[in-house]
C-alpha cells in the first residue's frame, strides 16, 4: 500500500513539474541568457553592480549572465544596485604590511551603495544583445540593450566618459 502511495505521489509530482515546464516554455515566457555589461562615465570606481539580482563586476567589459525574456514586454523593470568607491586613487599601503587591514577598513567605510529601478528599453524580437548599465554622475543610470558598439553614432547613449561630479546634483 505504501509503495502504491509513493508511486502515485511521484507521478503527481512529475505531472506538476511537466506543467510548470510547459508554462515556462510558452512563447511569451521564453527566457535566455545574455551579457551584462557596465560602462562607467564617472571618475568614481564602481566596485560591483547587480541587475534584478544578477551580480556582476562593474570594472568594465561584460559579465555572464543575466536571464531575460526573449520577447520584450512593456513595463519591464530593472532593479539596479551598485557600490561606489568615491576615492579610487587613494594611496594604500602594501597588502603585506601590518597597517593594510586598518587603512583598507577606513577606506572601505566610505563606499556608498545605491539603487534605482528603471525601465528596460525595448529590443527587437530578432536581435537581443544583453543589457548594458551606464553609470552617470549624481548616481544616475541609463540602460540599453543596443547591439551597436558604444563608439557608433547609432549607439543610443551619448554621454561622454570621465564626467566630473557637479558641486550640486539636481533633485
């Protein structure tokens, strides 16, 4: 009797799993991996970032991966979190020195964490190129899913690199 109950339970769980997988594979819900990239337009260092929980190093280049729907839908949002080192050129003692840990702890205490929720820009159904987060002054960000190189005149984000933080940021 117990064997029959376990067999029925196993079949029921397999059916439930099958239905769940079918729901995930329907055309509107298909997901795929893409590169997650960061472009820092500021003079500060971006230590790390995460987009919808997918964490990446933000020192430039791309990281793998972010899982995104194959088809863009209106209202899609990205919750971006990041950490800034406001003084990346600060002099540090050698990592093998006795004072390194103390000096580094004081330096790291100045790190700043930020977050923003922004719209994910539309992409073509035929061409999906991952997601690029652009870090701007005043802790602003812009996202793009453009396949164009950032040096192309067709690239949608035009802000220059190495922008100095203004004395007062707009509200």
